C-alpha cells in the first residue's frame, strides 16, 4: 500500500515538474517510474518528451526501441523513432520510419486514427493524410474517414477536397443532412 502511494506521489511530482517545464527534474522521476512500469499510459510519452526537450536523442532512441520491443504492433512508436532521427537532422531516417508506420497499419479504425493524430501532433500533415487514405483502403468501406480527411484538407487549405469529403459523407449517410 505504501509502495503504491509512493509510486503515485512520484508520478504526480514528475507531472508537476513536466508541466512547469522543469524537464531535468521530471526526467529523473519518469525514468524510475518507466523502468518499473513501461506500459503505463502517458508515462512513456512524457518521459520521451523530457528526453527530447533535453536533447538526449541517444537515450530517447533506446527508450523508443525498448518500447517497440514491448509493443511491436504499434505504428505510433515508429513515428517516435522517426522523431529521434528528425531531431538529429537525419531527415531520410525520419522519413523511412514515418513510411514504415503507414505500411504497418492494420484495418483498425482506432489504430489508424491514433497514427494520424501522432503525425498531426508533430505537424506532419501530409503523413496524416496518407495514413487516412491508406486506412480508407484497408477498411474496405467499413469506415471512410471522411470527416478526418476533410479536417486535414482544411488544414492544407485544399477547400475543394474538403468539400468533396463532406459531400461523400452526406452521400454515404443521408441522415447527416438532418444534423445541418
């Protein structure tokens, strides 16, 4: 019971340091917490961000590769690895990892959305677009990502494509007209 409370306190303290921008202090705590429970939601992301903020790309690469071994089916981890390369100015290496992430997509709406969102978080709109278009093919009509694609086309200021996606959504589901 006391160990669990200490773990929770360390997590709260690490999060406080993280949100204050005190990444060096947060890193020390996140590293201990990550070693104990690498699959705890949010912990990996904050730990990795601390490493990026402190420009510790060698350590970041080790952490990402360790996470990939634990969850090899998660394409967002390849995006993280791509970010390691990007931060080292190895743009070809980053591009290769981003493309690998898209290649490993499965016909799973949640995974596709998470992968696209990971690209959007790092301002890689074209890869997010590619993710949804690949996802559309993989889903074979079960889900077409019209609204997600419309949002990306809006970000890219491609209003014609944006409207086409909205019209396609209406064509597929006439009930959406009642919402307008």
